[in-house]
C-alpha cells in the first residue's frame, strides 16, 4: 500500500503522475492519493478579489489565513475544481478513481483551531476567526471499503471539524495521518522540488537520505512549505509508516523514481 | 504610554502606544503570556495555551 501526496504548487505534471500511478496499480499496487491546490487557490482567490493572506505561526510555519470567506473559496477550489479535474483525468487514464474531501463520510476529522498564535508586523498576535484545524481521526473503514471494491481514493482537504464545519488542514500532515492509519509501507510526497535541499535555490544540493533519529539536524534546511512536509514525514514515521520519500512531481514516472529512492528518503 | 496590571500576579505592565487588540504580551514579573482583549479601555487576560497548528 502506498500513499501519494501530490503537491498543489505550479509546474506539477498531473498527467505524468497519474499515468505512472496507473502503471503501479496495474502491477498490483494499491494506492491512496491526496492532493493540494495551493497555486490554483491563489489564482482563484485573486480573481474573486480575495487575495491570500499568509500568516506565520510563532515557530515559523506559514499557512493561509482562512477566514469565513476564504474557507468557502477553499472548498470550491480544493474539493470542487481541482479534485474533480484530477478524478476526471484519472478516469481518462484508466484509473477507477473516487474523489473525496475530508468532509465526505467524515473521512478526516479533528478540532478546529480556536486560537491561532502568529507573528505579524513584528508583533505576536492571536487570531480567533481562522477556519483551520488538525486531523485526529481518519475513517479507515471508508478507505478500505473503497480499496477492496477496486476504487482508488483521491482525497482533498478540507477536513470536518468536531462541530461539523469544513476546516483547512495541512495536506502533507493529512497524508501522514492517512498513511499511518492505513499502515502504509510508504508515503510519497511529490512536489515541485526534487526533495529536501541544503540550499533551497540549488537543486543539486539534494539531501538523499535522512535518518528519523537525526531529523532535527536536517529540519534546519527546510524553509517555507518544506517545513510542514518534514513535520508530516516525522509524524508518519513515528506512527509506523515504513519510509517517507520526497520526490519531484515535474518529471516523467515520478512515482517510479520515488520508489527507486530518487529523492529524499526518510526512515 | 498605557498601563495595566497582570491578572495573574498583579505586576504593573508597561504597554506601548501601538498596542492593538489581539496582541500577545509576556508579564515581565511572572512570565505569563497575556492577551490584549481591548485597548479602550485596556483589558488583558491570560492567553490560551493551545498546541500550535495550522492549515494549508
């Protein structure tokens, strides 16, 4: 069983990823896919006159400020436009995909974050109207039902809060939760970089292997969105996933390359 | 410059002129993290201690 997270950045070659996924499935592999939609979210938000406002947590993690208007756009972009288009593309390529958001069937559940501590303009602030949260429960029965019936789940945020509202959750950490809940052998995180880089502007500085026990030493190289990917990777390993591979989503056969450990392997 | 008392230890807090609602401060005496609930009048309370988390 492999869990694959497809990043939502620009330059992601969705067709190459899903073509490769089809080959893996034909070879007997079972897979669950989670995707982001960050780039599309930025475009659509700006078109709707609601440009993204990014906030930085007190320990340096950046995320989208998700007020009431933003979560509506988030739902439309992630679970609506991008998920639908990816599921349709999967079917064109011969994959029997089912599109789900974390809300559907209570697939991904957890508390909404009622108070978020951030740094803004040099001040530490508390934000109380953010519609973000974290995942505490995965509906594994639903995933296993779909997998056993021959479907490939293709999942998107949002998740479902304990109060029954859609909430923005980090896709990489969602992938980690799903991989752990399913007892996956591998979690592959595909994005628009080859893996964890010592120098984020130099793709030749790829770090090819990280021992989970020495993760702290390598986390210093993670900047921006990579910080959350490394956190997701650590959580996945700690919860029993065999290995996590960061690999390039912009190339042909990206899953095959990742399975051959061409990227950053964390175990 | 505004002034208020720490609700935990009673120490006087010295607050800047650019104080805003929602700002987080630390009491210099007891180290408690405080939240500015309002600036007119100045009202502070103990800030919630919650595990950090975020979305996409």
